[in-house]
């Protein structure tokens, strides 16, 4: 069977692409952030059996899914499926896979790096030295040991971050109504009330998926609940936070800082007010695409596609719902 596969929104790592090519599949790769109209045209032109979704401007919807007439599987290059209309795919009989666990360690490390960068006052110290100021009295770094880390979303990434933070000596609490109690057996306190978690944590790190329930989950009311001087870290999705409310809290100094890797609109414009603040550190939605993680994600996405096209069942953990 001639397998036709389109990679929507950027290239796979060479190792993942090689897996597809070695089977004799026809592979077409598009540029990142193409429009829905462009996707429809590409689907009509190449009639793929499967697509691998990387970076899109809009949600991949029913119109694009039906455009080629042959699509039977969508593989997400990652685990967040907010850019795929899962309901539409289900109604069309198109399975959707995710690369569970492939890049989670890299994302957890990135969250910890953002935490450490802010807590150790690194951006300001770097700026002072570059301006010729060598003054240890202006160092405001703190220890992480003994501080409380509140994790919102306790899947693979949240659990990995919890182990890292625990090794440092942090007190860890987590909120996730969907994770079984067994995941909290390693000294992590299960918090069943999100408001209570936010009001007691020194640092809050977000690791929940973007769903209708989590959209603007961290809004003005919940930001006001956070401890004065707390830090907010987001390596999940930008829409989980009410950005104007966060900007106001940072401008007024109610929050000490924020480490942000995702934004409500991507790619955000350079006029985004979060970029103008001295108490933020920002990265361009990259934790899951370290060299190591990109390789692992690409390989897993390719393997998921080929398994489905060869009629093999995927393990439940790889199926999006």
C-alpha cells in the first residue's frame, strides 16, 4: 500500500523522517503556521492517509480533514491537542494519536530552569554586570529548599517536575482532579482545591492541557489568591492564563515574576506587554523540542502513524480523547 503522509507545520527530526521514508511512504512537509485555506489546498493536492501535526495557525478542523478524501489518522507531534478538533475527527472516524512521555522530561527540566532563573535573580544580575555594576548587595537570590511548589496538572510532566523539586528539598503539592491517588505516593501532597493550592504555594507551575474547563483557569480572581511575591510558571498553553490580569499583577508587584513559554496568541507580537516587564522571563514554546525531545517525539509520531496505517492497534495512552 502506498502510504501518503503530510507533516503539517514544520519538519520532523531526521530520525523520524527516516522511519517514514524507509517504508516507501510518500512524505510531504509544509512550512510552520500555514493557514487553514493552505491546508485544504495541500490536502486536496496530495490526498494523505495520515498527517502529523506540528505548528499550526488555527485548529485543524473537519473541512481540512475531509479535503483529501483519504485521511484515516492524525498524529500530534507532542501531547497537546488543542490545535486539533478531536470531536470532528471522532465523528469522521479518524483516530488521533499523541506522543505520550516522549518529551515530558525536557518540559519538566525547562519548567525547573525557569524557576531557578527567577529565584536566583539571574536575568537582573546578568544585566547589572553587562552595565558595569559589580555589587553583591543588589543580589536578591533565594534558596528553593523549603519553598512550596504548587503544580497544576499532575500527568507525566507534573510528576517528573515533582521528583526534581523534591530532590532539591522543596515542599510539593499538586492539583489534578483526573489523576489517580497512586500518582501522589512520593511525598507529594494532593490538593483537591485549586484555590487553596494557589494561596499556599510560593511558586505555581502549570502543566494542565488546554480544554474548555482550563481556558483562563488562572484568571484575575485566582491570581489575587496567590501569595504576595509568588512566581508563576507556564510551560502548558498560554490560554490557561488571563494574560491582562497577569500583566497587571506583575506591574503592581503583587507577583514577583513569571516564567512563560507559551502565550495566548502565538507567535505573539513584540508589543506584547509581558515582554516589556523586567520581572518576566520568556521563551518561544520550546521545552518539548530540545534536540533529544524532538528526536523522540518525531520517532514516536512516525511510529504511531505507521502502526495505524498497518492496521496495528495503539496502546490507549497514545490515543487522544
